[in-house]
């Protein structure tokens, strides 16, 4: 007691108790030391410096996609993205580079195809943002050609009957199904018998 005021302990044991209480308060009541920020930041920097091809392939392998979708994604990356962006570190790719890449592809691809390819690349970078590998998605805001919707003029009934009549006999039922169900061009070839209780046959796989 000094002048009626308790003296502050300065022994090593007292200092350790104060340090332990402070650490417990910061960690929500736990005295366990958190993972050093430096380790997490180092891991993030390593991933950000990784070539985008490596990250994209790991992302692609982890996606729960149908075989046809997985094949399309692989082709989008391999045929259109990797030559330009594949060897660039994830964190080094800028929106201006993505815009230049998309603009260079525009003369080669139909607008709908270009949109699909860019959406694939955008999904890869969105995953990198969620993984905290990069801070921003460089694909956001990329300007793309407008997709023009074409008017569909279906065949008249007389035209359909003329086409079916001109079709070899073994394929007439196929043409009749295609004309009356609205299936896409390859889907009639993937039709299977309806399962018990089903109202319609199912398309197993379009060709």
C-alpha cells in the first residue's frame, strides 16, 4: 500500500498473468494463440503469384458439372484463354487485359459463344476472390458485343408434312417427333423409353 492505493505488481508471474488475460480477451476467451497473420498473408501471396492456368485447372477439377458442361469448360479455357492469360499470375491480370483479350476474340466467335467463354473465365476469377487469392475480379465490367435475338419462323404444317414425306421411311417417325415436340436437333437421337409412371420419354443424351 502506498498512500492507501494498492501497489502494482511487477513480478514476472504477475506480468504473465496480465499478458494471458489480454490474450484471452482478444481471442474471445481462449488463451490459444491465433494463426499468425504473416503465415496467412504469405500463403495468399503465393497463390496470387501462381499462374492462372494452374488455379483454373484446380477450379475446373472441383466443379460438380455434367460431362458435356465439363468438356465445354475445358475447351473454353484451353482454346481461348490459356494462350493469352494462362501463364500470367492471377494477381497481375488487370481488367484492361481481360477487355483486350475479349475484344481480340470477338471477330472469331459469335456473340453468344463469346459471352459463354467470358462467363467461364469470370467464374474462375470469382472463385479466386472467394478464396481471398485476389481482391477483385478483373472480368467485371468487360464490354461484350450485344447478342441479337433472331426471330424464329417455324415451318407451316404443310411444309412439315412435305419434309416428312420426302424423308426415307425408316426416319419418318424421327422427323415426326422432332417436328411435334420442339426438341433440339440432336435430342431425338437420345430418346429412351419412358420409365414406369413417367408421362413422357426422357432424353438420355443429345448427339
